[in-house]
């Protein structure tokens, strides 16, 4: 009885301990309501969202809103006023994002409204300077949805028919980051099959067919901005190489200077990349006229988040192939937002630069507010200054005006945001190890806001090694053993890593000699003294399969330990038997009467399984290249302990 009570109490403590470690997920379904009222020929929309849960230590939490009005237009204002051109029924949608707030963003159900105060003479103001634009309502968050607006404009002086392509889910990531759950069109755009698209005849097909693997790889590394290109078949082929999925639409009768918008709802997947400092992208391709292959490309980069914090650091160097990074220049982006009640005049970004990067190679690619790079002397105009400390790069916006989100008469929250985008080279001697960096953002003389960590990781990669050497078995007579084989390990690991080997060894040795003596009855000769001597020898072809953990002390010395299994792929055993018969029955025996010698051979396959423990040390080029080493194997089978001397070259 006491034992049962004790066991119940013990199990209760275990259950209590695990229950303390459980993290309850926020399953509360917060709802935002869409409210509207008519004011003259306008409809004023208001979001009725639940109270925000403030993130401790963060700036004041607030909502940002994205409206889709059901007629092909949208707004990012909190309380937009909309004029419809036709009376009728429209479906209005709202996406609300909680900035600096905990929990999931509130959801708003689409709301159908009836318009009776339309103004047929009203024309929307043109908002696009470029031919194509991609925007989103928020950064992607695991297991939520975002809206990507594909906007396009006819800049020709005639009515056109064309095509739209949206590419998503980059092939460099194993799992899909998005699934396209819905596409909403308002100008009779029709879905088409990318594989059946007919290209115009003005393209040089030789250029298309000349696209090699190297060209595709180069395109994959180079991010596109709003650019105009001519070879549409090549662009589509290259885009399919970079992205796994796509959506294709055709449009008709687009008037000169007309702007249209297509709304794509992308739902993030459970398998999406969980690195919250990673940059992912989608691509839009706009073909304004089916009669020509001229087209526009736009890549939109997005940062994966777990909470909607406008102050963030991200990078496209989250996962890198170590073999190919030597001449790459990873990009980083620091985003910030002024959440004050007044404008910021100076913004200082103190960002960590890991040792693996060369600070002096920093090149600013883009920024907002848009300013010039500061010269070495003091100036009074707006500029961006870059200085360095031992571990940091400091970007300082000087003499600027960035309005605050709490400032009066500021309706567009995007105007309160800014960023710096830069790239830099790797140092001359850098190792394959994870790095992380973050930024302290200082608005004027306020307390710094610390961003998330931006991480850089390297893919394991595969290193194949060629290995050969000699095995010395001190407890076996006449042993001769040499081997050749291959090793598999991560490419150029920094410290700890696993290594697996397959070694094909050729081993010849002598077995134990056995001598048996006794009195035997021989027909016709009576009882005699008989001595039987048995000698055996082996010729084996063995497979050794070591699995070990290795540690690089530095670039030249490495240590390892692990387990080894050995099986004889082929074993040949030769046995020689010598029988000597002596006169008499005494010891020592009398004169030799006769000697009988015989021999036999036996063979077997996949036999003689042996296991053992090993330790080793190497000297040379520990991470990649040639080295020599010595290994001692403690065999769990008697007499098979051995020392291995080898040379290895990792590629």
C-alpha cells in the first residue's frame, strides 16, 4: 500500500512539472466589426476592433487597417471615405493588424453593403507612377493570411490586352511558405494556364534556348526590382526556376492611363519557414500588350514575423551554402517606425556586425527617408552617415523629418516608417558558424528600442572524403591489413560534426595453433601416442562502417570518437592438419612411426559480425583538404583491437 501511494505521489509531481512547462496557445478568436455610414456621396468606414493587449516594454500598441471596398479599390487609412461610381451591392473586407500587441490579429468577416448614393462622375485619383506595383497589408506570420495587391497601369496611348503572373514559394526553401487561397478580380481578368501561354513572334528564340544552367543560377541570385525586360519566355522560365508556384491571369480592354488591382489572399502554411529574421519574396510579371514580349518585373521582399513589430532587423542570409558564399554579399534590412507624438529629426541605428563580415565593405542599397550619403564634413542638408566601432556599424539619419504615428493630422502610418537596406562582404577568414545581430534604434534623445536578432546560418552541405591506410592488429599473428574507402560529413564544419564512413578492407592473418595429444588405438598397430597440430589462416574482405562525432580544435587538428561495426563480406579459411604417431604410450613418446598431413578450405559470406569503440586524432587540414590520422579501435571481440593509420582528403 505504501508503495502504491508513493508511486501516485511521484506521478503527480511529474504531471505537475510537465503542466508547468506547457505553453497555452492563444486560441481566443478576436473579432473586428466593419461599420459604415453615408455622408453625402461618401461612405465613411470605421473598424470596431477589440482592445489591444500591450507587449511589455514595447512602444504603445496600435492597429493598422487594410480595406478592400469590393469594387477593385483599397485603402490603408484607419477611417477611409469612399465614393462609389455605381449603385448596387458590394462586399467590403477588412484586415486589422495589431502592432506591439500580443495575441492573434482580430479577424473581420466580409460585409455586404448596399450603395444608393453613388456618384457616376467621380474618378479615382491616379496613384501609380510605375507600370506595376506589389503591396501587402502586413508581414507574413505563421498560420495567418496576408493580402497581396497586384496593381498594374496601362502607360500606352491605346487600349491593350495583356497578362499578369504572380510567382510565389521560392524553390530554395524545402517547404511551401504560402498557399494561394483566393484571387479576387474586378475587371474581368480570367485565369489562364501558364504552360499554354502563346508568346508573340517578335522574340529571338535563339536567345531563349541559349539560356543555360549558369544563367538561371545567376538570375536566381539576383533580385529583381521594377525593371523592364524584352524576352518574356526567358523571364517565365527563369521565374519557374526560382519559384515553385504561380498564378496567371489575362485582361482585356484596358484604357490608356487606367489603373487596376488584383487581390491575392495568401495563407501561410504550418510548414513555413520559422526563421523570423528571414526575407522571403514573391514576384509579379506584367505583360501590358499581348502583341509584344516587353514586360515589367517586380519582386516584393517580406520579413517573416511572430509579432507585428515595425522595428525589426532581417536578412536574406538566413540559410547559405558555405561552398558558394565566398563572393556573395548578403543583404540586411533595418526597419523602424516613429511612434511618438511629434516628428523625429535624428535617427540613430546601432547595428551589430558579426566578425565573419567585413564592416568596411558596407554598401547602402536603399533607405527611407530618401537622403544623400553624408560627406566627411558637417552639412546642414538631410543625409545618412555611417560610422563604425569595433563590433558595430552606426547609421545616422541627420536633419530629417519623420512624423510620429501619434502626431496630429497623420493619417498614413506608412509615412512614419523608415528603413536602411545594406549589403557587405564576408571577411577573408570566416568560419562556418551561426551568427546573430540586432540593432538599437534611437529616435532623437529617447531610450533605444532593441530589435529582434537577425541570424545567419549555413546549410550543412555534404563533404565526400577519400580515405586509405593500414590496420595494425598487435594480437594477431601474420596480420596484414589495408583498406580504401569513403567518408561523408557536413562540408567544412566549424567545431562539432558527425562523420560516417564505409571502408573496404583486405585482411590476411594466421589463426591460433592448436595441439592435441593422447593415446589412440590404431588398427594393426595397437595403442600409440598421437599428436595432432592444427594451423589456420584467414583471407577476409571486410566492410567497416564507423559512425563518429568529430571536433575540430582549429583549422589543423581534429579529434573524434564513435562506434564501428564490421562484417566480413567474404571470408576464406584455410586449415592445415598434421598428425604424428609415436611408438609407445609414454610421455615423452618413443620413435616416430608416421606423419599424416591434410588441408581444407572453407568460405562464407556476410559473416563474422564485430563491433567496437574507437578514438582518433588527425593533423593537416581538418575542415577540408588532405590530412593524416591515427585511430585506435577497441573491439568487443577478443584479439581484434587494432590501430589504424590513414590519409584522408575531404572535398
